[in-house]
C-alpha cells in the first residue's frame, strides 16, 4: 500500500485498469471470510493468492518459541500471498481476518498466465513488492525513535486508513479490533512499553481504550507527538 501524488491510497487493485480488474475477477472466485478466521497458516504450501476486496486482514508471524507478532494489516485492494503463491514457497506468515472479509482467490497458474499477457498486472505486482520493501525500510529506520513517537504515528496512520468519526469534536475511532499485543508487534516493541504509553495518554485525555477498541480524542496533539513534539 502506498500514497499517490493525489493523496489517494494506491493498492495493487486500484493501480489496475478496470478491464484488467474485471478480467482477473472472472478468473478467480470471491469468498467471504468471517472475522477471526485463519485464512492460511504459516508454513503451509499452496498455489493461490488473494486480493482483499472488503475488510481487513492481519499478517501474523509465529516463532518457534510460541511468540505471536502482528507484522502488518492489509485492507481493500491489497494483494496477499503473492510471493509464496507465485514462487511455490511455503507461507512465511499466517493470515487472519480482522473483520468480516471478502477476497478474490486466484490460482497462481491462472494469475501468472494472465500477467504474462498483461504487462500492467506484472508492473502492479512489482510495485506492490517495492512498496512493502519501502515499508519495511521505514519501519527499521524509525526503530531508534521513542515508542511514544512511533505509536502516535501508527495510530494516526490507522485512523487515516480505517478510522471512523467518533463522539466528540475531531475524535476518531479506529475500526479494527487491535489488542495491545497487536500494537506492540507492529512497532517491534514490548506490550509493557505500549501499555505504559497508552496509560499516560489516557490520563492526558488523548485516547480512550477498551477491549480491542481505540479512540483518538486529540488527533492534533498526537500529530505533534508523532513529529517529536
């Protein structure tokens, strides 16, 4: 996922022409997935990939020691499982439906055949992979920033991507069921540190939290914090 010159979010699906989207939709099958359902598991071998048409998906890594970390959130228009599906490798992470989801499921063989005859689709895949490398680079580059700065930036990004107006002037509700463990995983931090920052912000009236619910009450102040202010 990236942002174009117009400020609009650019995804794999949105970067395609309507004709290519319609043709790919005809080659695959739309599937509805209920929230909290595992869509595929880390280590699985499979020959298909997915395009998210509606809803949000968690990309989760499981370590040998049993640690579970949320690596990324993918939403409408995002391509999932393309590397393992196209290269025939085992899945490097698990996918879980964060909300009710509708996906387009495409076999790797059909997708590859179509992409060979439609260069714009191949370019869209390459751009998707490039954006994800840039995303990982930005995450590593920001690792030296205090957790409070990175958490403020993350919450503002989530508000932009899936926020909904909440009660109160300028308040925003993040419409995803994210736990503090999830936030810690996205920040490469510890749950304890994230919990401490959120506790401070609750006391200052910046955020309100509940069980897997999060509301930004003072977005302007969080913007200042995200900039190191």
